[in-house]
């Protein structure tokens, strides 16, 4: 089969790498792809928001199936458009992608179907929102309703901070229309985990649970980022808790979407908080996570393409699963200054070394310049290693990080540490 992967980050590199190992694959194309993906795929310079350009390319190349990495094209209706042109594509259509595209939609859906999440209120009017936070006497989380590239969520412990967040979103339009509506929700405490499942509209096939590290600094301090590293599976999530998450959250959400006339076909990504009262939904994403995908796919022994084809046909319940193998840890190497201002164009050294077995370097912000590879973004690489133990995977990932250099390279030193703490919940 000829497959097109839409996107050009670490997640899409991992998708191309995994798809390439399927016996069903003839060729993988990526749009726009990146320098690292060229090892596994043919990259075509089409932007992820050029939906007509992607349709034309898929027709011209006779692509058998398109898989979409980022959320924006899904929320913009890429699936509806491809299907209108008779092209096969795996992902939620526009109506189903609301699950990520509107936090107010999702909170209202969860409330309607009794699916556990933080208590919340939705506001379209700034004065009403301010009046509401003025009578709160606990921390709150203020969320822009629409897509904001992962930056539209502000955790506030003080009222002044909440008011400032509302002002930024609703009055100063810091996130454009995404802030026309806001969700104000209760602050939840606990361990965060990401559980992803492939859905065929009715059944789910789960991938290994993963933990992301969203903050820039060790110990989960500092600004939020696109994700500084991840590991999978999460040893603290036992079978009973996984079963509870499936029963109380994942399956009811798929049923709820079907009842609402928005059957959900695609990757359902739940961002969860394991609270003392049980698991609760922080958010849903309508796609694979980044950097979770870079660690979930290395431990997956199933043929991803075969699983996606089963999902396309509504036959996921017949798909024969294999066990996951070992643990994977991925450390993101970023440019100095990220997530704020950073420089690019720094030469990356060490990429062509021979690394230990089960090491893969996924690219995101890289570019070729002459015969060198240079930095071209905030997050540059996800250095991923797999091993029989989580400790082994983390150590191997960091040994590999130590062999790659560029000026100002920054990375967290504690990726996976929470998975190793003894006496986990
Ligand atoms: P989201 O994009 O909704 O997942 O939010 C980004 C991050 O903000 C999450 O990964 C959490 O770390 C944090 N967060 C979101 N909602 C809450 C909440 N209700 N309580 C505590 N932290 C939250
Ligand atoms: N890892 C967070 C995300 O993909 O949104």
C-alpha cells in the first residue's frame, strides 16, 4: 500500500518509522515531512493546512490511505474533504474532532453522559467570568475553548492571576477566536497520564499508556511546552486502573459521540488525572500525541497499519493483539531559550554515530544545510531508547543524548523519573 502521513514533527517521524516496518507497505509519503523522515519516506513539500494541495497529491500518487498527525487539519475537516473526493483517510471528521477543537463542547458532553472530569463553567462574557472567579476560593484552571497550540491552558492559584488569564484570552484575544469562550474548571491534583486508543467508531484498541513531561524544567517547573519527553508504559498504572479508565471514560466517550450523531473514528487521546476520587479527564485530543507517539510506537509489537485498516473497516474487535515489548523513554533535545525566543541554524553533530541497539532519533525541528543537519525550531529531536526495564530505557536514552551536540542544546534530566519512584499509587 501507498500511505501518506500528514505532518512534519517527531510524532510523524515515529509514525513513518513504524509504518515502514509493516509488510503491507509499498511506500510511505510524508507532507511536509522532515529531514529525519527521509530515511523511511518520500517527503513532499505541502503544508498541513493546504488541504486542496494534499487532496491533489493523494489523487496523483494514488495513495491508498492517509494518516493525519496534527489537530488543526482534522478540526478544519480534512477527513470530510478527502472522503468527498473518494480518498481513504483515518481520523475523525470535523464533527467528531470537536472533541479537541472545543473544550466547552467536550466538557458539556462529559457532563451530559456522567463521564468524570473537573467541575467547570463555560463563559462567553468577560464580566460574568470575572464575577464567577471573584467568588471562588480555590485554585482554578482557565482554558481557551478553541485550539491554541497547547498554550491555551493557564493553571491559576490566585484570583489576580485568574483575572489576568481571562483578560488575556477574552479581551486581548491572545489566542484569537479560541478565547471567545473560556472554560473555568476546578484544579485537580494527582498523577497525569495519557491513554490513546484507535477507534473504529464503536470499538477501541488501546496503545501503551504514556506519561508526557510538559514543563520546561526538571521537577515539572517553569513554562508549559509542547512536551519535553515521555515514557511508556507507565508502571504505576495497574491493570485494575486501566480497566477502570476504559470502563468509566474511554468506552462511554465513544458511545456518547455515537449517540450525539458524531461517531468517532480515529485516535482518541485522553489526557487524564489520577485523582484520589479516581481518574478524571483533563482533555481529549483527536490524534496521536507528541512526544507520546515516539515512545508508544517503539513498544508496540502489533502492525500499526493492519490495526488502522481494521479500524477503517469497523473491525477492531476482530484484530488480534500482541503484547507490548519492554519500555521506551524519549528525551527531547531543544534549543536554548525554548519555549520562548531561541536561535536556529546550529549544526547538529553526532547524528551519524552508531548507537546502541533499540535507539531511534526522531527529528522535529531540523533542516539540511549543505551536507550538515542544523537546528530549525524549538524542539529539535526526541532521542528514544527501548529496553527491558524502564530504568534501562531511560539510561540508554540519556547515554545517547550525551553523544549528540549542538550549541545551546537543552534537555530535562529527569524524564521518566516519576515512573521509577517506589510506592507509586
Ligand atoms: P490540557 O491542554 O487541557 O491537557 O492542559 C494542559 C495541562 O494543564 C495539563 O497537561 C495539566 O498539566 C494542566 N491541567 C489542565 N487541566 C487541569 C486541571 N483541571 N487541574 C490541574 N491541572 C490541569
Ligand atoms: N503530548 C501532548 C499532546 O500531544 O498534545
